């Protein structure tokens, strides 16, 4: 499951994962993330850091049905030279 607002990166990542045999669900909203994570029970969640995920995270970590699912957070923001 990929949750991100950056469509170019999501499309690249989705294409890569599907080519390697993974099933991929994509969401751009936290509301859809909540529904998907508890209904689909993904093996892995990739979550863009710009998303406001604190409410989902509390519910996710408290529920033993899904709290075992690894969550990887990423950012698509460019680094500055500073």
C-alpha cells in the first residue's frame, strides 16, 4: 500500500513493485488509508511524510490486527544545498 500525494513518484514506485510481482494499492488521502489498511491488510505500508497521519498512526498501532504491518515513511522533497 502506497500513500502519497506525489503522483510521479507513486507511479514509478507502483510500476517497479508490480513488475516484481507485488500487488499495489494506492491512496492519496488519509481517510482512504484508514479504510484500506483495515480492509485490505497490506503486507507493507509506504507513507509519504507530508501526509498528516497522526490519527491513523495511533489507531493503527493500537490495533493488533494491523499493528504488525511494517510502515516505511519517505519524503519526495528535494534537499537544499544549505
